[in-house]
C-alpha cells in the first residue's frame, strides 16, 4: 500500500462495478443458449458434470484455472478443491508471467518473491530496472519509491531495447537486442571478475559454487558478446563501475526478461551476489508484478507443482501435513500447467472450472484457446460479467468483486493486505445441502536467453 494513500486508475475505478451488464444470477446452457437459473439448479448441474467426468475419465481429466485477480482465500480454496478431487491440474497465469525470475529466487535465495520492501529503495545508491516500465505499469510504486530515491541521489539504470516513460528518469539506458539481457549481465560480471571488483567476503561467507560460475565466464568472448547484444560498450563499463563502487544496489525486473529460454534473472542475480548486494536494505531483487494478487495466488498453491507455501507436491512431509488438516492426502505427481491443460482439452481434459479468469483472451492465441475450451464436455465459469470464456460456458456463476467481499491479497513486496466489503453485491448466495456457501463473499467452496548455454549459477548459503 502506498504510504500516502495513493491509488492508480484501477484502484480509483474499483467501486464502479454496478454496470448494466453485471451478472446477478446463474446461467445454464440449454439448447445451445444460456438461460437464467436458480442457484440450486446451477449447483446441481456443476456437481453432476464433475461427477460424470470423474466417473468416466478420473480426476486428471479435470482442469482448474485460478486468477491473480482473486483473493488468497479464493485461490487457496480452488487448489484445495482440485486436490481433494484428486488432481494437481490447477494453475493461474501469474505463475507463467514471472516463471524464470521466481525459479531463480526460489532455488538460489530461498523464496520465489521480491527480497526486500519498496521503502528500502531509499537506501539504494543504484537502482537497475530491467525488462520493465514501472513508470507506466506500476506508477504508484514508481512515483512513491523509485522517483524519490533518484531525486535523493540514487542512479537509475534502465535496461530495455527501447525507451519508454521509465527511461526519462534514467541516468543510463542500456539497449540490448531482445533475448540478450543475460549476455549483457554476464559481460558485466566478467568485467567485475577481471578487475577483481567483487565482494570476496560476501562470496566466501554467503554463497556457494562461485568457482564453477567464474570458470563458466572464462570462455566468454567480450568483443563477440558486445556485438551479439548490440550494446554500447561504454554503457557496460559505466554499469560495471557503478556496481563495483556503490554501497547498495537494487534490481527491479519485469516480464521483459522472461521467456524464450533466457537466463536473464539468473544472470542479474549473479551480479547482485558478486557485489554483495543481497540481504541488506537498499539491495536485492524485486519482481515487478502487475496484478493485485500475483504473488499470493502462487503462495497459496494455485499452481500444478507446488502446495501452499511453495512446497513440492511430492514432498512427503508437506503432503502429510495437509492430509492432517484436510482429512485426505493430495496427489503426489505434478499436474498440468495452464498451457498443457488447454492443449489437451477434449483429449485428456474433459471438464474445467475457471474462477475470475478469462483464458479465451488472456492466453497466447485467443482463437486457438476458444477452440480448445469448446472441446470440453463441461465448462464452469465464475465471473462478474459475461466474458468471452463465460459466453461459451455450460454454467456461469456470478460472483462478488473487489470491495464487495472480504479477503486478503499479497502485494509485490510480500505484504499481506486485508480488505473488507464496502458495498453489497447485487447477488444473493443461498445455502443448500451439497455445498457450504459463504453469503456475499464471492466464492463457493465445496465441502466434499540467448542461445548461449550457461552453467549452473552459484547461490546464497
């Protein structure tokens, strides 16, 4: 939350949800058309469809799509429902958005999330923003923390192929060709190692596998790498000098460093570890997540390979702990991710539940995605509006949104924020025997790189 109570445009418009196309009652598809129905009839249709799928194909024929728009509680209940039915086929698009960065942070630092709070940016001497445009995408965080830090003397380095609003505030703009960010960071690491401008005490006391990492950089041809990346070599020299001399360096990354098999986040983390810029105020790696609960949706286990708390689905102790709490043991094998679930709709996946998500337009190819969803025998969508996905669903359940419900979200700096209802939704939730439905809450839980191959990075102890 911004310390001055500022809101972005989405926050300002969060209460404007009572529009003419708002859904207020369930819809069922009969004869190819959606018609209004009672909650009892809708829930019976949902359960019958799931039962039929389980009986005919088994639990792994089910798919569950959560959303970073939904609360921690809603995403937790959805993944619990999936696992109590016997499948780990549950995912949300936040997992894919920052997959390589989250993996680097989890495997090398210990937790797949930003390492520091935004207020600590005021302690940074250098702020590196890579593959992101927070001036436009996270304007409240940018104007509340990054801009004041720069105005206070911090040097802002923007690494992005093209300039944007964030570049206007930057002291240095490094413009690598797409998919060469990792190569650029490796070049800077090589310069620091060649000049022995690294934090030897930090490396010795706080990291491991440094020698193998350093050895992997010895074969790097600086001239060729600069040519491939297409960057100004003077900018690299300046960046290396800043990292070597600054007391505190923080790095912020967005989705621009993701995808195509690159190791940009790993390579940037190498730079931070080489220079001792992790584990102190004004240092660390920040994940610039774009939606309200991207961090929380993955924290609570709404992903195919991790249980709540980011424990592996195959971890025996984690599964035993959940078995004690839930009364059943979750399945041990990772499920399909969102792309895999969509790809196999109509083949291996025969029924799906989408909560607060619109995969018909939120995935890579909308036409392909709609075709896959149409191949399902049973599609249930929970949405406040008749979205593209809901328009093709078999059952549509209206839900409460935003400040019509209570719950929590986890923001990009890992703070859990609680909100309470300030408006009454135009939806009446009922209590029936087969479900435990919480009135007015908006959820209905069922009981029952580049082409250069890189060696493994070194990590913190």
